[in-house]
């Protein structure tokens, strides 16, 4: 027998606030609050009670639980891969070294005593840059050299052009050659880049210099690139 015809059958009150959790038919008034959507409807035959149901915003939930963690980590891995590929393919267009004379044995030994002496010497910078390339961090030296070049510029148009090129190549998060800077320094650059000067990237240059000094320089001194050069020079001197 059909339930609707059974004697004493009474359909359940689907619209009771304690039972119903689905969409509410009838007139709706929507208001977005706290990342979720609120639906309210006044129904006849329910004792004048207003039924309210809240649904989580699927996009917001996805961003909090997925995008900010696994998505960002995957994006960082992709950027590191792009960075390696870009560096490997762009070495043809970037000069491999600065013009310099062959360093003496004494000069090479001084490089191990002071990072400043290494960075002041063109031959030392070339060798250190070669080492950084093996660690996929050559952009640190390229950025430092670009800042040094900008400091020597006096033409306003050239300053604007070079400063914006430096920003796009080494500061922009979209660049595969982006250098590692903290939020404070980035904020300073974003303000100064509107009216660039030869010293727009001074804070950033100092931070990258410090990073190379503390992080890369100790490994450079124990690297085969540096040791083979020093030992080769010593052997040549002794044979002479």
C-alpha cells in the first residue's frame, strides 16, 4: 500500500531546523560572512521560524588546506628546476668572466684570508663566480656586479633603464634568477624603484654580499676549483 494512503501516516517535518540541512526552497536572502554563505528563508507553515543554513566556501577551504602548503611547495620545486634550466641555457649570452690579468700566487693566497680581498680582485670574482655556478647560485654574483655597475652610472635615463632591468632580473619573484632577500629589503626596493637612483639596491646588495660571505665563501675555499688553482700555481713556481 502507498505510504501516503496509509491511515495515520504523517510526512516528516523536513523543514524543521533540527533535521533539515539541505537547500531551502522559497525566497532566499544571501549574505556572505567569514568566507561562508548564509541562506535564510521564511516559510509558511513552520511556525514563523526562520531557517538558516551555512555552507563553507569550497575555494577558501581549498586555499587554506591545500594551496598554501602543497601547492606552494610544488611551485618552489618547479621554480628551482626552471632556474637551473635557465642558467644552463643562458650561459651562452652572459659573459663567463670579467676582463682581468692572471693572478699571482700571492694574490690567490690572499683570497683565503679575506672575502673582501677576493671580491676586490677581478680574477678572484671570476673564480668565485665559477664556483657559484656549480651550486646554481651564480645570480648572487651577477646581481652584485649589476649593482656595482649601476653605482657608476650618472645618466638619468640609463639609471632608470638599468635599475628596472635589475629589478626584473633579480628582484621579481617571476624571474628564475631571483635572489634571496628578506621582506624588509624588498619593501624598501619597491618604494625606491619608483624613482630609482644609483643606490636603489644598496641594502639588497649588502644582504647578498653577506650571504655569499657567510654561506658560499667557506665552501669555496675548500672546493676543488680553488684548491686545484692554488696547488697548480705552487707547483709551477717550484718548477721555475
